[in-house]
C-alpha cells in the first residue's frame, strides 16, 4: 500500500501524467496541449515563488534525474516502473507531435518574418546613406548661417551707430528748441513747461562749459524765473482751491524755490480757505447777544445732521486734503501743520458746540446720534493727522450725550408734574349728581403706569448712544462712565430721588411758600405711590437699567437699591403723617369752632346731638372710605363685648354713678379733678402725634386722636353750666357709639372721651349729669 501511494505521488507533477488526468476526467486519452511548452519556458514567476523546490518533480525547474531515479527505484515496484516507462514514452511522442504541429502552423509566418527582416536591412542601409547626405548638407548650412550672422551683426552695429547719431541730433535739436517751448508753454501749460525744463536741465548743466549750451541754459533760467514770479503772484493774490494750491506750490518746489517760504504761504492760503468754510458754518448759527441778556435764540434753519454733514464734507474734508498735500509736499515735518490744524479744529468744535446747544427740546434722538456718529467717523481721517484732537472730539460727543440725558431728566420731571396736575384736576373737578369720577386706585394706576412708561421710553432713546453700529459707542466713556454716571445715576436715580423729594414737598408746608395746599386725597395717593416704589418699582427700574446699560466691574460706585427704597419709604411716611395731620386738623377745626362759638353757661337742656358731632362722624366715615381705597385694613385689638353700648359718664370710669359705684350720690363732696389725675397715673399714655403705619386703621386712629385731643383742649378753656355739661355728655356718648369702630384700640376713644368728660365736669359750675338712659335715648333718636 505504501508503494502504491509513493508511485502515485511520483507520477504526479506540474505537467500532469496520464494517470492523473485519467483519474480526474474518468476517460483517458485527454492530454494537456501546451504542457510541454509551459515546461519549456518554465513556470511563471508567481508559481515559482509559490512552489517549494522539489528535485523529484519532473516538470519542475529544480528536477534532478539522479534523485528522481533513486526515489523511483527505492519506492516503486517493477510493474509500476514499467507503467511509468510506458507513460513517459507516450508523453515524449505527444511532445514530438505538438512540436511538429506548432512548426506546421507557424512555418509561413517564419518565412514572412525572414523576408521582412531582409527588406528592413536594405532599407536601413539606404537610410544610413541619406543621413550621411543630410549631415553634409547641415554642415554647409551651418557655415552659411555663420557668415549671415556675422553680416547681420555688422549691419546692426552700423545701424546702432547711425541711430545714436540720429538720437544725438534729435537731442541737440530738442535742446535748441527748449527756450521756445518753455516760452510757449509757460503761460498756458506751466506743468508741461516744468517737465520740459526738468528733462533738459541735467544736460544743460553737464555741457554748460560750451558757449552754445550756456546760452540755452541762461535763456531757460530766465523763462522759468518769470514763471516762478507769476506762480508766486497767483499764490499770494488769488483764492485757490486745494487742488490748485497744491499744484501751484508743487511747481514752485520744482523750480527750487525756498521750501520754508512756500510752507508759510501754503498754510496762509489754506487758512483763508478754511476760514471761509468756518464762516459759512457760523453764518447758520444765531449771533450772540452783545448785551449778555439771556434770550431764547430762534430755531436753526436746518437740523443737526445737515449741519454736521456740511461741516464734515466742507471743512473737515478740506482740512484733511490740505494736510495730506502739505505732508506730501514738505515731508513729515509737522512743526507748523499741527498747531495750524489744531487751532482750526478747535474753532470747528466750538461751532459744533454752539449748534448742539440750540437743540433745546428733545427732538429726534436718533437724528442726534446719527449726527454725532457721522461727526466721529469723518473725524478719524483728521485724527490721523492731528492725534491731539482725539480727546477734544471724544469730549464733545460725551458732552452732547450728557446734555441730552439731562434734558431727558428735565422732561421726565415736567411729565411727572403734568401728571400730578391732571390728578389734582381730576380730584377737584365737580361731579354731577349720580355720576362718580375716577377713584383713587384708578388715578394711582394711571399715574404710576404713565411715569413708568415714560421712563422706559426715555431709556430706549438713551440706549441709542450705545448701539453696536454707532462708532463712538466703542469709546471707553460710553462703555463705563456714561452707563453708570450719566444714565443710572444722572437719570434714573436722580429722577427717583427727585420724585420722592417732590412728593415729600407737598408735606413740607407749601402754604408757607405761597403755593396752594395739596388736597388730602393727593397726599394719600402720593404716599401710596412712594410706598409702591419702595416695594417693587425701584427694584424693577434699576434692574432694567442695569440690563440695558451694564456697568463695568471697575467703574464708579453706584447708589444701592436699598438706599433709594429707604428714601421712598421715608417720603411715604412723611406724606401719610401729614395726611393724618391735615385731616385731623380739619375735623379738629370743626370741633373747635363748635366749642368756641357756643354759650355753654346759657344753653338749654339738651334734646338732640349737636349737628357738628354728626358731621364729624360723617367726615370720619368718608375718610375711612378714602383711605380704604389705597391701604389695607390693618390689625385691630380685640374689642370688648359692650363697646357700642358703653356708658359715657361725665366722671371718670372708676367712679361712674349707677355703673361702677351704685351708692354714689352727686351731692357727696369729692374732688373730681383729683380723681381724674389719679386715674391718669394708672391709664396708658396716648401719644397723639405718633407716626402712623401704612394701613387704614392706623391712619383713622391718628385722625381721631387729633380730633378728640382738640375737643379736650377746647373744653378745658370753657366754663360750663349744668346743661352745658349734659350737652357734652350727650355729644361724647354719640361719638363713643360710632368712633370706636374706626380705631385700632377702642380704649383710645374711651380714654380721650373720659378726659373730655372729666374736664367738662371740672369746668362746670353745677356738675349734675344726665341720666344714662336719657343720654342713650337722645343718641339713638339723633
């Protein structure tokens, strides 16, 4: 079995044995047609690289017959060797047959190829002969070309010499014609005459040792001297535009005139031109009053944008053009140019300041911003020539912005005063029966919304100064100081403080300054407005301002919000205190007149409550309704169960007959004044003018305290009879029935009325009080 395996392996190879092919196809007789050719030419490079060296492979490149024979003899039996011999014989015959077939198929091609090669050899010999002839011809042509080139070079050299002679003749002719040309062009085309003289000047100087050339040079110099004289006369006597002035000075410099003198004359001529531009701008401004009287100037004929456009295009453009020409003519030496330009720029800035001062009203802020932006942009070219003017220009723009902010502040103040006037008119306007006017909440809402809306509109206008498309907004001033000092502090904070001061001024005694006193409802409304500012409006305004005008971290200090809120609360407190004093004084005035105008000794026995007491209750009720529209109710102390039915006695509550001391008889001797003083020692002290809180109960308590305190002081100054005492008793009980419900503590009313009763008893000649049941009956009936 091993021998069979070895024999099959030995008979297989790259060429393929009949056994191998027969085993693969199953038929026998098939042969590989080009196997011998492939073996002849050898395997491909890829196959040789992939196949390992095998000396026993009969078809391989590394075949070794000795190794192959040794292997076959040692491994194959005799029968297999014979079979292998027969196979090799068949392969040899097959190869011979393939070679004969290949030869027969390509015989004609071999014959044709041989004939072709023979013909090509003949043609090649003919070509070699032709090439030899061509080389000979090329040599002859090269020799001819050398001779032609030499002839051409000689001709070119002679032509150049002739051209040089002709050019020299033309130059000589041109030099001879120079004086005539200069004389002809000096009057009409001086620039052309200068160019002609400049071209001839070097040659004339070089050959001036020759008499003919010296004569031409002298005549040319005389002509150019006359031209220089005419140019100087024109420069001094005529008004030239910047282009003509530059050309005139440039020609004089080419004529080698002194540059020092020309620079002075240039600036003098330029100054006259620029002075005319400034005079045209100044003619648009109203003349100043020589007497110095403060008069309102007439409105300007054109708006600020037109003025700036004319100034920028005329004066600034001309100044930049002349300054650039000066530097181009006289170099970078600006020892004279900078002072000259600085003086004129200062005058222009002063004229623009005067024109900006004519913007009395607010006008169109966007127009002002556009004008300042255009001024700043057009001035950049001038600032390149005059760096020192940058600060002055920036200061001018900053002053204009601050002035406009100040005007907006005054406009806000005027608007607020106008709103207050509308509120006062609405409060004082008569109301037809059955038709009510706007309530205090509506007036307050309208006032607050109008002022806040106007302030927001002003901030929107002022924000135009810091817009991104505005050139001067990139200046350091508008990034920091303008936002903080001018807008936040100078406009917003200043307006809030002015509003608080103005509102507080209504409580500072305006009648003493000759102004009409503010109505109490206005005091109440302003107090509520200031309180709302302290609670929310100030914080909102400052936040809005900081968002639109963000301050820098290292900028100036700002007013904190709590400080403004404290000022607003102080103003609200002062207004509310003044309101209480005014309303208390009004009620107290009625009580004072009612006490002072009555004959308390000769009065009759009381049968009704006096009308003034009813009027007091009505007024207190109206005040309660008025205050309740703007302020909350407030906190009341718990009331006693019999507050509305408490017995009002002409004696102190500790010795009231029939209630606290049933065994007391009026005829018993006792000192009521002493009892009253003793009672005060143990009662709570009532502060009449203490600050009120921001609620309705506290306000009404303050008014009632002032009113009853006035009644007490008036009663102390009167002398009463029996019926007078009884009338005080009836009036006091009536007040007790209605006033206790308006106060934060009913003991305030009780205590003050007890003191009134005690004072009346002390001042009575016949202190006999009325029965309590009768007093209640009269009060209920009244």
